[in-house]
């Protein structure tokens, strides 16, 4: 049980770091306007809706990376595949909560669900093929 709890907690931390890292690269390439206020949902929503496709891809990529890295960590430590999907599901919930707070373009609304599920699927498939993870499929 300790492996499961530890795996999930470390997976969540890893997911956060992965998403944050991709977002920081996004902000280096596509900086936020100086006058943007993150506590103003309308102003932030206007900015998000006007983001370039490149910036939107970074956001979706962050969600995918978070689910992959967090799922990989959780699955590797816990040796339970359901922990991968727990991490991916929590990222989906966080993405949907973000969309409820700030209006997003259609692409990001779809990506908030699809990208974490793809990241989780990749982590699950790779861990299944990795015998050292303890979840390997018989050959």
C-alpha cells in the first residue's frame, strides 16, 4: 500500500513538474503580455482565445507530458497500472476545471481531455513492455 500511495504522490509531483516545464518553455517562446492579470478570467480568456496555434500546442503538450511522466513515475513505483490512469484522470479534471474558469478555444477544450489520455496510454504501454517495472506482459 505504501508503494501505491508513494507512487501516486510522486507521480503527481512529477506530472506537475513536467507540465510546469513545458509551460515555462511556452512562455519563453510566446511571452505573456505585460498587462495580463491571471486573476481576471475575462482578460485571461481573451488572451487564451487569441493564442497562436504554436502556443496552444505547447499547452496541450504539457498536459500530454504531465500524464506521461506522472503516469510513468506512479506506475513504476506502485507497479499498478491503474495509478497511471489515476494521474491522467486528475490531469483531465484539472484541465476541465481550467476551462470552466477561463474560456478556451475548441482545440484546447478537446486537447484537455485527449492529451492526458494519450500521455497515460503511452506510459501504460511502455511500462507494460518494461519487465523491470514489474508490470511486464508475458512474451
